[in-house]
């Protein structure tokens, strides 16, 4: 093979070697040193050819489109060679695939099951969970600490950053180590304190029940950061609930209610004199494998339920059960913030709440900001890749 082949930004390794390749009617079968047999469709192989004609070397983005391959495209020759697979196509094109890449992307049941086990799983938690804390100075200076913080944030959805400078917009310092902000109608950085003309219940002193922020949006903000500048008022404790843990408990204990929460749309509205945001979606969103990937709920922003009359009973039963569990001590963590503390939590998973506080007893001022999950995940992947952890 003389063509230039473009490496992925990532590296793929496997302890298993390709012992031989066998041409099949619709592709190639590989027999591996551990006895596994993987089959690779001709169009799948051609679609993923990493040569310089098919991928742009500078950006490592695909330029070849599979529709441009002939319908009768066939494998003219396939050889296991030098730790990979060399393919010659019936139209004369040549491709090479590394063994590690092929093993990592094989479509057989055993390989897909391995990928599922290797995929990072969420760690659900309850009221006895120990929230891991990270010193702001270490996050600013050390990529290893930054990677550990983001790993914990991804797996548990809740972390505490300590000794953040008690200064206006100081939360932007650790956030700047990740990526850019998600701006909303509340601004790039929003001030959480009691205001005379509040446009959100968060900007009053009343009790805020467990909720996710901005369920009124098609895409809720991914991670929320809340930094304490002043907390002299009586009350105002922070409460956190793992929505994934509640969802899994309902799946086990009341499967019919779980089905309702995952399918019945709830309307959420956020309206003031200048803006009008509305979105409807189930409280629990599931991924293709049925795992919970998002929780969406704020009772104070909920509109009337729009459903057939004969479904109202089961919808309200499921809603009442969900709300009751958000109050259950086995799921809740309660802490009082001190100046310099900053909570960082997955807003599409962790419901947060605030106890009522007395604004006459002292000042309470937090600053908040949002960063989308995509930015967290991207930064984590690059850090892990650079440190050989992925």
C-alpha cells in the first residue's frame, strides 16, 4: 500500500491480532487471535476508509461520500498484514484499517457488549453521598486535577469547588479552563439574590422546590455553576437530588409510573414582559438503550397538562410520586454554602433547591453561569486523550 492514511485524533489498541481475513459475499470476515469472528460490510468498510483521498488530513474530516461508491462495489482482495487489514476494491481503490480501530468498532454482539461495559456509567447517589470537593487553585494550575474534576462531574453530576476568589464573576476563572458559556435571557453570568422586580422565583427569598433550570428550553443548559459571594442570611440552604437515582427507584418500585414519566409530555413555561419560552417534554428522557439521559422538571414553571381525559389519573399518580421522591430524605443532600464555595452540577440530571431565607437577617448573593454538556465532554475527552486515559 502506498497511499497516505489519516490517523484518528485518538489511538486504538488491542491485544488481539487479526489472524486472517476471509472475503464474503457482502464484505470481509476477520478471525482474531482470541477466536472471535467479526464481519464487516463492504459499504461500512468503504465508508470508513481513512486514506488521504477519503479524509482531509488537516481536519481529519471525511470528504468521501458513500453514495459515490458504485452499487456493485466488491472486495477484490483482503489481507491481514502488518497489524491491520489491507483491502483492494473492485474499482481499484485501496484501503488500510488498523486492528485496534477495527476491534473497537466491530458490530458483532460480543464487541458491542464490550463497548457498552467500557462506556462510562453514571454513579447514582442518595442522601448519604459524599460530594467530592476540588480546590480552585489546583484546577487552575493542574490539568490532572481538571481532568479529575470533570470526570467526577460526568459520573456523579455533582461537585463542589472550594476557595474560589470572593470576587465579582470569579466563577469565570475555573469555567474558562473548560470552555465558553451558554448565554440565556438571564445573561452570561446571573446574580442570584432577592430583587424587587424579580423575573424568576430564584430572585426572591421564597423556598424553591427541587427543579432543573430552564426546562422551558428545547435544550436545557447542561452544567450549572453557582458561586457564593455572600451568605449572611438565615436559611437559604442548598438542596440537591439525583434525578437519575429517583428515576431508577421508580423504574424498580413502580414500573407503570416510570413508563408514564418517560412518555407523557409536560408543558413548561417561562414568561415575563420581555420573553416567552415554552417547551413540552416528558420528565424523564431515555436513550436508545432505555437508560435515563435527562431529567426535566420545575413545578413552578409547569403549565397545564395536555392529555386525554382517561390518561389524567395515571399521569397525576406518576407526577405525585416523582414529586414525593424529590422530598424523600433518602435522595436529598442539604448543605449551607459559604463565601468561596461553588457548586458545579449537571442541570439535566441533578435537581437543585433552596430553602427559604430571611432577607432582613443578612445578605445572600450567588452568581451563576451555564456551560453545555458538549463543552464539558469535549474538554474531558481531549484531556483524557492527552494523558493516555482514553
